[in-house]
């Protein structure tokens, strides 16, 4: 599905600018940190992190999206390691990344999401960060992007429960006008989540 979506589009489906979420929370980004960006599509978010000086790995499955991500990184003169894999079957290395970012990765149904979050938690180093951004169920009223399934969306309750024991730095639902390519355009019901993994004793 995603390869078809990207390959049938003449331009960058989600634009080339990073998600506003990352721009708003750039204070959490530390130059030199190892970052993993999940299902990064055409590279807008991984390229932005690389521009901030992070050592970035972008995970994506669709070949057309990967080709565009490489072109974007080259145009912006940054290095991004791109891993072609299925997000649900990729190998997860324990305590590897200082930061894991998931921006609009809401194609996962609840059972898949539970397993995905557990893998994310395991691959973050102690003291590292998870940054998640997506839609809340209210997004179905706006219809300006995202899947048409309320169960795929995030709520504060879902995210806080998934990261019990972590330091929740931000967990906030809000509405905002979004213009991120043709796929995310218009008033949107959003949630921002930033959490820090406990350091080892």
C-alpha cells in the first residue's frame, strides 16, 4: 500500500519540511546522539535530525520513499543511514539508540502497537528518549490525514500506560492547522509525547 502511495505521487507526499512536532521540540535533540526514525517515508524527519547533528538511522519499507529520502539528504548535504525493512519484523538491537522517533506511525492496530512499543522501549539506551507524534481519535471528525480507524489513534491514557516507569516529559492533546504535503493538510487533532527511559542504577 505504501509503495503504491509514494510511487503514484509526483512530489513528496508529506512535503520536505520536518513535522512541526520535531521543530517545536528541537530542545530535546542533542548533537552526536544516535537516533532511529521509524517508518520515515521520504526522509523529511530523519534529514532534519541529521541537520541538527544527530547520527541518524531512518527505517522505511517503500523503495520509492527511500529513493526520495536519499535525494533529500543529498540535497541538504547531510548523511542518513537508511534501513529498508518491515517495521514489524526488523531486528531490534537492545539499548542502541539515544533517541527513537515515531511520527504518524499509526498504521499499527492495537496488538501490533503494543509489540512495537515494547521493541521501541528495548532499543532505547538508559536515559534515552522516545518521541511520538500522531493523531487522536478526534481526527476522524477532521478527516485531514491518517487512517480512518479510531483504534489506531493515540490518547494520553494509551501512551502513559505504554510507558509506565518512564519520565513523561510531555503528553499533550491539542488541535492545530497542519500543512505537511498533500497527505496531511488542514485542521488536525494531534498528540505530542516525549518520555525518558530510566537510567540504570
